[in-house]
C-alpha cells in the first residue's frame, strides 16, 4: 500500500524531486528544514513543512528529532533522498520501531553496503573482479605498508569505509602524501558519516567509472535499468553523467550488467540501488577489464539521465516498491525495461571556481539572477531562485542541467547540452559553468576518450579562457551584485577566537583544535578593526574554520599548511 503521508528527510533539489513524484501518486508530503535553511525552495514545494532544531547538516542528521517530527506530522513513511541519512541503517531501524516505513533498502542491506569492506567481501564471494586492497579498517601504518607493497610507480586510494559522494577519499601518489591525506580523509569521514574508519585500495589510474542502476523487490527478483558513464570527476566527485555509456564494447557492458544483477540477487535486494565499477583502458577496453568498487543503496544524484533515456520514473518506482508492489506488478521485470533511446547528459552546476591545477574553491553569495533554460529535452532540477543567499553548510551543488537527445550520435547530445548551458543565466554567485562549457567542446569529451583523472590532467586547458562563450539569455544590468567569493578575516583576537592573525607583535591567538570548528563571518577586510600591529587576512572561501595549524612566531614557507576550512561539506587545506 502506498504511503498515506510522506516525510522527506532531505533538502534542496532532491527534496523537490521527491515531492513532485509523490504528488503524481497522490501522496501528501512534509518537508523539514534546519534553522539556517528556511529560505530553501524545497519548503514551498511540499504540502507541509516542519522546522528542526539546529543549524547545518547536523539538523538533518539528527535521527531522533526526524523520527519524532515524522510521528508528529502523522507520516507513515520517510524518503531519505541521497546523502544525510539515506544509507543509515540505524535510521531505518528507528523508523521501523516507530511503525514508519523507510523508503529504501532494508537496514541489513544498508549495513552491508554501508561498509565498503563488507561489500568487497560480497563481490569476492560472487566472483566479481576487485581491485587489490585492504579487507578491514586500516591504520596509517598499514596504509603505508600497503602503498610500499604496490611497487614503484603505483598509486593508491584512501577511502572512508562508510563514505560516499567523494568525501573521505583521496588519491596518493607518493609516500610523503600519505599522512596528510589520511588525516583529511579521516576528518571528513568522521564529520560526514560519523565513522572515521578508512581502508585503501590500488588506484586504477587510467579508468572509466561506470555504474549500473538496479531495481529489486526483495524477493530475489532484480532488474537492471542499464548503465551510466560517470567518469568525468573532480576530487573524486562526479560532475558530468551520461546515459547510456557511449562506445563501450557490448561484451564488456553485458559483463557489468550481469555482475550488478548477480550481486543484487545474492542479497535479495529491495528498492533502488547502484553498483559501481572501474573499467581499465578507456573506450577500447577488452572484455573482463573491470573491477567492482562499491554499491550505493539509495537514489543517486544522477538518476535523472536514466529516467530521460528510458522513460521510467525511478522515484515513483521506489515509492511503489516501498508500498509492497513487485517488479512484475509494476511492469518492471527485465523484459519490460526499454532499451535506452539516444543519450542524456547531466551537468552538475556547482558553486565553485576551478584553478589551473585542478583544485576547486567553493563560492557563495546572493543570486541576483537565476533563469534556467527550457525547451524539448531540457530539464533543470534545482532549489535556487533569484534573491536566494547560499549557505556554506551544505553541498556546492546549485542545479542539475539534464538534456536528452534522441539522436544515436553522442556528439549531438554534447552539442545540445552546450546550447542549453549557454541559455542558463546565473549571476551573483561564481559557478563552474565556464569549465563545463570548455569540457563540452573538448575533442576528447566529444568522442568519449575520457578517464577518471581527465579533469585534473587537463585542468589548465579546461579552465582557460577560450574566447567568449555565447550567452543566449537576457543580459540586463543588475544592481547590487553580491561578492562572488565572500572574504573573511581576523576581525578581532579575543580569548578563544578561531582566527589567528599572524603578525610581528604580541598576540593571544592559539591553534584551534580540530574538534571545535567555528563558523566565521565574511566581512570585507577593509571594514575590520584589528588589534594594533596586525593585518587582516582574507580567507579564500566562505566556510568554517576547522583548524589553524600555525602559531605566532612560526617560520612559514611557501606551500606550508596554515589552516583547514570546511566548505560545502568538504575540507580544504589552506597553504601559504
């Protein structure tokens, strides 16, 4: 039976997406929002909205508060979206104890795939290929020993056991990078997932990232909804997704689809899920050159491209599966799944700028203009609007631009995406739109000659000015445009102040412990009154100070780590 009243335990664009799917099924929805998120558009897209105590991500991670809110609102089901509590087995169990349906896999499946080491053990049992790696929580010393065992010229990934979304994950190419990367991964994993445990695996340097969408009804019946290309990434976070995967050999694709279905069937998978693989050697990789890396037991950010090429509403399917329907009753058995028609591309428009070395800098401010493109085969999923002031406590994703071309030629799909992006007007906040335009015009992207480190290795040309990209939108002057990259500085040094201002005089500033992050305001440096003999230092982004790693009197060389800032749910090392 379908839910009678659905609480959406998320925010932003995915909360809006779920509310729309529920509305089409006649299900009323209840939105939730933290104290600092009352301006988010998702609140206006549900039938009801309930405030949470607390600010930032912590409010959306408060299991007891969300369960109590669901009960108070009379909800008999909760959809977690993605991120936050979407893969939290404890959350699923607490809802079950409260008599509320969790829209997603069982707690046992969440627990299995929430631990990437256990997921690797499942793949090994099912004889699905794996990368060489550790099989339990790995200490820094064990990580160093594993790296040494790989031999000269090899590299490894440090990964959070309970992670996802690129957080708690870093590539290591030299022994002297291990300690710093390990510390950042551990800190991000603890903050994002509540679990600091890490493991390591060998890095496949020239690989494509391909995932398979799965549907299951818990009986052992499983269907795949084809594959997606998720190779274009930065900092291990996807920024462009494509369905289906262009120019993959048929034999290799069949192996990936069969492997994903085998893993899902083995655990009697229920609801939506994605099984992810690395494929070695680029588009011409031979049969068998792949390895399973992880499973995501939830709705994915990139579910949109699969929907566009198949016509299947995955969120509605998820809600109906949660209501107890079988794949057969939903006409979603494998024989019913249509073959992909044409190509769909999703561009993640993020609030960030990219440097020539591939590093990114989050941005923020107030949107003075937000005019999405439209037309046949153009879809925009977003929570943004003109006048909205962004919040650094959440993800950098501002909008998802999805285009669908029915042409069997992938270059036609790339051209359509480029045109739609050129119609998108966003002002007041710096975004990665220019980078995406360069990417869509890059000859290697157009023929899908890409790999997971493509962005890092081509960052200089992808961030270069290549003449003026066309702007197929209104360009009326806008007054009061906000500062694209807010600045923050040491306004005052009091006892316990998190901002250490380095100077040649006396100071009471001290190192800030990593366990006590402090949110910092961002006024212009010129407006700040600082103690005599000090100089205000502009921070490179809007965010939260996690630690200050230098003290007055320290000798600082170029490249030395001086601080760590958290912005858009990622930690950024600030160097001299």
